[in-house]
């Protein structure tokens, strides 16, 4: 058996560095002004794809990422670990996309690849934290989605997915094609493979524009986004004062907390 696997990966700004100076006037993040990292949940999705390929070596892994040309670095990170290829979805028409517009672009690219059996993605991203994109892509493709996965077992045209819920673990059986979003706690991404690094260090990562994937540009970018940011306000927590209490002063501490409304 062999499977055509697509992994959705995103190069995200390091949100620890976000401040007022790194925000655009329209409330979106100025990504060029921030250092970037691969979204942690997406690393788990890549690792799961590689594990499936280890069991079924004839399978192929294609990485899709949307962003600036520099997002090709995320694709290369995947190639260094065992992926077979990938594309950067890069077009000025995509700028400012919310989750819906992003899903429109990603689903159009997946349709261009054709005959995809398994789509793996992170459960959510650091820069949005909505956990919407995976399900929206599945909806646009007309296939089922399973979220919050911590393990995926594939057997011919069937698979068993283990999901981590808030207070329990759930096992879900499903058929292909399917989209699965991975929980960040599932596993860690393996290190780069030296042979893969040597093979792909000079590999040029192809870019697909809106025209290449035949997507309706009115459904991309800010004009295709259902979410409109009205304003943003960075909040910086600072310790302004402190007080020390001994064990003999606990009554006074409780009284202070009651007087300030912290406790009833």
C-alpha cells in the first residue's frame, strides 16, 4: 500500500516578540518584522506523516505552506526529515487572510495535487490559536475531519485515530480520504537526517500563486476574510508592588485579599 499524504505547515511569527511596533495599522501582524518558527503543532503533523511513510515506504509526503517566499525554509525543514516535496503558496492576493481565506487557498492547492489520501495538520497555530483551518479545509474538500489526534494507525483504506479530549481519550475509526489535526502533545519531531540534508540543501522550493492553483481571488486575502480586525491592544503584565507575609501574618493577608475583592 502507498498513501498520498499532504502536511499543512506554517511558518509563524514568534509571538513572544509581538509589541505595538510589530502590528500593522489594520491590526494584522507585520510578519516581516518578527523572527519566525515552525508552528509547534505542525511539527507533530509532519512527524506523524513520516511515521506512516516508514510503515508504507511507497507513500509520498508533500508539504504545503502559505506565506512569504521565506516560508520555503519550513518546507526544507520537512525535506530534511523525510518529506518528498512541497510548495509555498505565495501571492500578494493572499496577504491578510483569516482562517476562512487561508482554507480557501489551501483547499485549492490540495485539489491541484489530486488524489490525496491523508491530510495532516496541526490542531492550531501560535499566531491565530483558533483551531479552525483544518476543519474548514476538510469542509471545502468535502471530506471528514478528526481533530486533537495523538496517534494515527493506518491499515489499507481504514484508519484508527486516538484523540485526546479534556478529560478522556477517544478512539475513532474512519475511512480515507480524511483530514486529521494533531495535538501538540502527541510526539516530538525527529531531528534532521544528514543524508536528507545533503540531498536537499540546494533544492529550490517551488511557489504557487493564485493563478497556479486556480483559486477565486475574491475569496483570498483581506477581501475574502470573514473576520475583520477592528483594533488591537498589546497587554504587558508588570509586577508593580509586592508584600511579604510571615506565617503569623496570614490573617492580615486574608483580610487584605477580602478588602481588595480578590477573595470573598
